[in-house]
């Protein structure tokens, strides 16, 4: 180690130091850290060592293209210094280091999408908030759990001067230029009173063994030398630096030698998560191609899971144990962006770039194999009767994003569909829901289709008038309330030979689930209602495509129905809310001639009253399916007139 490595940086800013204010979100996070929102304060060691490891990985990769970054020092390592008298702990590395701008960007702001949502989700419950903080991955700031001042000395490889960053966790930090002979970063924690335990060598060694044993770079500490005996004429031995971690990447070790605890701690280190993973798969593929994957499914979805501009940083690509990149979207499809872990190939070139990755058949095979492993892992959870909570957790957290695979991954569409779970009219409280296989097993005799309805909420879906005939006949209907469902159902037209059918689109055909007698009654009712249907159509004009007698309704007077191959009203509302210009498409109005209101309408002789009544019937149907009225005031006026007329009649 150099002289610089054996010195602790000063705690006071120099005369040329500049003061800067933290980003507002950082101030809030620092307050949370200072008040120990982590339930396990020793996690700071894992987070800072992980950051040091990332810096070494980055140097090793960038050094493939620019050897000058190594500055004739290619022995990459991390070391930990402790000073009990000064009450400091320093975590040092000779990695890539940072420039002044990078220090300001990385330590003064949180450049991660979802920051606002994260802060808004904090409840004040220390235990729950600790999990959220760990999930969000603000590892560096965990230093303030145990330190009342943090000093960062850093110099990027190839730069002439270094930068010193100092903060006490308040609203400001200082920056100044320093002379730093060795590239890399030194993070020095000035410990709070009561945290002196972390200056004890055995305590930090234990933390390294517990959290960072499988870091791929050597982590060194001064060896512990016994105090010299006064009678001993020999001079006391000078302690030397010794490696205190195993230093081998976990994924390269035989599965038989690893415990669940090893996998869990590696996940926390590499993925910066506070909680253990939900499950994982570890595989070594040999043959025409050779690669290893270690893939994890988290317990909770990240805040930026649905950020359209977010990058997938879940799976890291290594080549012959050299880190290449962590946003290689070619490694995992978008619908599996929640998967985290490592893929290490022995066959890809070390100078692999994003351009090379675009058209690399080997990588396509690695991706296909890894996708199958992940889907197999989820299938295993779904079949696990001993720990059903695992699949329940997975489904509740990731079912919505998994649905994207129905559209994106045609090859695995059936496998993905088997893993989806749905609320239904028969099992609306099922948690996580009902599988399509279970739905098919419960289909009524003569039922030929899988019926579904889309809506904004579960309450809106299960109370829809479109479901009345299905409830009467005991036919189960899927209740779809995710915004993605309309898009998904447009691409999943059938499952196991059963066609999907929306209960709110097209002319209803119940097939053999409807008796010949019922079909004859329907035809008779349609014939008897021809005049009424014509009068309503004339009153509503272009507001409706056509008016017809319903098959669907038993209790409601009317409902709106979209064309069988047209856009549903629900999807039209979603697109309008997203700012899309939508053409005004007229729906079909279905009426229930047996309902008292419709019977009353049929007997109305006054043309003005008939027209008002027809308009109100139509607007009620719009409201019943969650739509918005073009002229709510006129609807209220008509409703009031009807109520007054009814009240006069009652009097």
C-alpha cells in the first residue's frame, strides 16, 4: 500500500472549497438515513464495498479499450482502514474513480426515475420504510447511518487532479480540488458517538465475511498482530495487508458448495436490495456454447418498473468474469426486466460492444436459454404447494409486467399465459387469482369460449350490466382491470383451443350454453320489439350505430356494446387519457324490452317525451360502463323532470 493509502483525509475543507446544496430529494433521504431508517445499520459496509467493486469492474472494462487508465497499476483491490483513535473507517479502492462533475452528479443528486414516488410512499413506519429504502438502492447514503461526517477523496484514471467531497448530512456539501497520487476512491466515515465498534478489526472482518465474501476482487485489511511481550527482545512485527474475503465470483463456484445464505447475500450485494430475493436459479451450460447464469426474482417490484424511459439494469453481462455492461437489453426481454443477476459467457469476445450485441447469434441463444430458465423458475413456484406464498407474492408484484410477454414473446406465449392469474365473477376474492387452466376446468357444459370484461376497477367490472346473463347462467367471466389488458387480449385470441370473447363487444353468442327454447324466445322478442327499436334509433340518430334487443341483460334496461372487431369503450377512454386523438365511433345500444323502464318507454306517445326518455336511457348506459357524458347538465335536467313526473303520479 502507498503512503496515501495509510493516511486518513482531513475533516475540514480547504480555503478553496466550494459549497453546494443537495437536491431536495437527497436532503430527505439523508434525514431518513441519519435517523437510522435501516433496521440493520451495518448494511453500510455492504453498500460501500459494493460501490467499490462496481468501480473496479468499470475500470477493468474501460481498460480493455484504454490501457492508460490503469496507470501501470493493474492489481485491482479494495482495502479497509480503521483508526480507533480518530474514530474513522475508510473503504478504499483503486478503481475508475470520479471526475468533479461525476462527484456532483452521483453524490449530490439522485438521478434515478421514481424518486418522487419513492419518497411519497414512505409511511413513517421505520421497519416498512427501511425495506423501501433498501429496495430503492441509495447505498452510498447509508454511510450516514453510522457517520456524522463523510469524506470522499477520488481521482478518475487519466485525470491530473482529484476531488474531495465533504458532508455532515445536512443541506450542503463542499468540493475542493486535491492532489491524489493514486487513482480511485477513498470513502472515510467519521463515526458517530456510540458507533466505535466499527473501528474494531474483528467487527469489520465479520461484516466482510457476512456480506461481501464473494466480491470478485480482493478485500484487504491489516493483519492482526499480537502485542509484543516486554521480555521479548524481538521487535514487534509490522502488520501486513491480507485478503479477508474469498474473492471468487459466486456464480463460478459449484452449486453443491453454496448455501441459501450465500445466494441471498450475493443478491443483496450485487443488486443493492435490502431484502432477500424471492427465488433464484443457478445454471452452467456446456456444449456448443458455454455460459453460466445466476438469475434472481426480487420480492418487490422496483419503483421504475413501468417507466417507459427507464433502462433495464437487472442482468449484468460478464465475459470470462470481466464485467461488460449492466444495461444489455439483449440479455433479457422487456417483460422480464424485473429479473436480476449475472450472465457470464466464455465464448463472447472481451471487446464486445453494444453494436456487436445487436446481431450476435450466440447472445440470442444465451437469451433464449435464460428466458426458459426464468419461466421454468416461475412455473416451479406456481406448482409449489409447500410454499404457495412465494407465487402469490410474485403474481401480485409482477403479473402486470409479465402480461407484456403475451405480446412481445410469441414463442413463449402459451407458457406465459399459464402463469397469469385473474379475478373472476366466480372467484373475485381469489389471491392471487384463477389460472386459465382452472377456468377451463370449470367451464359450463356447452360453453365454448373464455369470456372476459375489461374495466378500470374491480368494482366497475363485477357490477357491469354486461355480466347479467352470465351470472344468471352461472358462466364464469374473467375480470380484467389492468390497463395493459386491452392490449394483451388483442394479441391473445385463444388458449388451449378456446377462443376469448369480450362480453362487451359484438353480438352475444352463448353457443350450446343457450337452449333452443331460449333462442326461439329471443327471436320472438326481437320481432315484437321492431317498432320500439326503430323509434329509439330515430331519436338517438348518429349517437348510436344501431339499436337492438339484448341477449345480455336481465335486470338493467340498456347497455352499450362495441363492434366485435372494433375498439372497446374502455380502450377508447384509456387512449384519450393518454392524449391520443380518437375518432368518435358510435356504439350499439342494446335494450331489454322486459324491463319496466323500457316498457314505459314503449307506451310513450309524445314524441318529445319519447326522445328525452331515449336520450336518458342511452346516457345511463354510458355511465354504467364508466364513460363520461358530453352534456351532464342536460342529463340531470331530464332526470329531474322524470322524478317530478313520477312524484306527481304517486301523489
